[in-house]
C-alpha cells in the first residue's frame, strides 16, 4: 500500500501559446483535484510559447502547478513525453489545454484502471461517446481517415487514437514514454502501439467531448506529417519487441 501522502494522480497539460484559455483550464482542473484528489500534482509543459502561457500558469497555480519550460517549440509529443516522465503520480493523465474533454471524466478512467487496466484512453468514436460539439466536417472526415490508416498499417482494436485524454499507470507511463520517438501530433499512435507491444492492458472508453476552436492542428500540413510519421512507425517498429 502506498504511503498516505503519496501522489495518487498527476495531470500533464502540454501548452503552446495558450494564454487565452490556460487560466480557465487550470482553475477548473485545480478545483476538481482539490475536491477529489488532494494528493495530486498538476504539470503544465510550456512548449516554447511566445506569449504569457507559462507566466499565467505560474500565477494561477499558486504553488499547486509546476511549469516545465521547453527550450523551444518542440512539438506536442515532446511536451507530453517530458511531463509523463517527470510525473510522480501512481496514475498519470495527459489532457489538452483546451479542455475538450472535461477533467471530470478522469473519474471514469480511474474506475476502469482500478479493474486492472494499465492504459485507459478517452474516445470520441464509441457508440456511447458524448459529442457535445462536433468538429467541422472536413476535420472529422480526415480524423476518421487517419484512424483507418492506423488500423491498416499498425494496429487495430482502437477507434480513436487521437483524443487528447489518456490515463497511464506510473509503470506504463515510464516504460512507454521513455521509448517514444515522435515529437509531433502522431505521438499518441506510437504510445498506444508501444503499450500494446510491451504487454500493457489497454482499454478505450467513451467520454464527453467538445470541439474547441483555434485548434493548433492544421488539417492539411499536420495531417500530412502525421501520415508520414505512421509510415515511419511501420518501418521503425516492425518486428521489434
């Protein structure tokens, strides 16, 4: 049994130029953690922002938020990797700074983890997923196409690899993210592929989700890079343990 003052959960939030909404996200997240997880930690990984994202996080955090500053903009995958590897919690959740999936959904993922799952991922693609505000049609179509490509080239069994709300046990977080090679938006795919290859039990669960405006993902430029990353993963990890 862990000591009573052990960190039960760590929240990792990657952030790049998020000064307009990081404050609201942190206030809401801290309120939930203080009520439900008093022995928790909240890490904001500032990915080389050119605005006041890090300053706002430090001011609002009042010692409850640890801000990790990347030396330059290195990509979402690199930011999440740093946070996951520096986390102290028995469970580690990474979530998007736009709060597309509300922090309250953490309790659903933790309940599934307690059933013996090492990795529990939020999904927008299941029959019970609660999509309160949909993406523009083009983004939704491209997202579905990307998942088809992932299933065809890498692995199946997961309907939505890209929802930014994923919970890992401490061991899974360390073992998976210490091996992660992708710095861009396709890092989720590599993380899930590694989790499966390493023998961790993965469960996909429906969550509540809102489309947030001003997404940092370009539907054309980043989609092309993500496809290229999937091809690289196919070549790099083929046959590896």
